[in-house]
């Protein structure tokens, strides 16, 4: 008898998580052995339950699915990562793959397609939603550096330059430079627009 594929399902909406768990549980070779509602619970749950594949939502409290993927790939590199999202933003695809994900699918994909993707990533393949792949190629690479992304994320709540400098342990002049460069790269007028555009494209 073939060993069961042990799955971790991380999704903050309990109804969606339970529905996915029920559907995947119908597969003869799969078992959902762990669930998480927060991104910062993913690594501990994967380690505790010796999972083979982690299916991660992007938008979760505590830590995004992409951040959790990066940590998981560092700490438990044998675990295969599938990113599930309702946000078909091409920038997310690039970031997810850079973070160690082996598959990137939209949540409304049929359960059979998701199960097939799980089997494929365990076999060493990559699985990417074709529509998202085409959009990512058309969009081009994220023009923002990692530090520019950090500053924009921190600026999203309306913090002052002084507050950003303290939070990020940078000088106010450095914060201003990062914000100015990001605004120029995105061809917008101010930081609020820069945050909006970067989020819409999945670059944050």
C-alpha cells in the first residue's frame, strides 16, 4: 500500500479551510494531518506533524503565506510548498517562487486539479496556474528592491518618516531616499499611491 501524503493546510478563513480539508480528504492517497489559521503557526505545525506538503494561503494574520513559505523552505526544506490564493496578482507569483514555493494556484481551481498539483510537486515538478504565469511574464519583474519594499510596507499605515526610521532602524534621510526612489520607479505622485500600486501588482 502506498504511503499517505501528509498535508498541512494553512488558511485563516475556517469555512474555506475546512472545505478544502474535506475535499482533499476524499483523495485515496492524501490526509490533512495539520491545520493552521495563522502564518506564524506554519513551521511549528509542519514540524510537529511531519508533513510532506504545505498548502498556504497568502493573506493570513501573523505572517503572510509567502513569508511562511520562505521560512518553511529554510527550516524544513524537504516540505513541498503549494501557494493558494484568491489574489491573481502576477507579482505574487514571482515572490512565491523566490520564497521556495513549488506550486501557485488560485483557490477556485477544482479539487482534482489541486490534488494533482500536490502529487506533481512531490514528484519534483512545478505547477503554476497558466493564466497567472502569462500575466507574470507580461507584467515583468518587480522593480522594487527588498529594502524599498520593506519601507513601503511599513509606510502603508501612514507612519511618519521619523516613525519609519525608528521601526526600521534607519536614518530619516535613508527612509526618504527609499520612498522617493520607490515613488519614481512606480511613476506615481506620493507614497500612498506607491503602496496602492505595489499591492495591486503583488510586489509587496
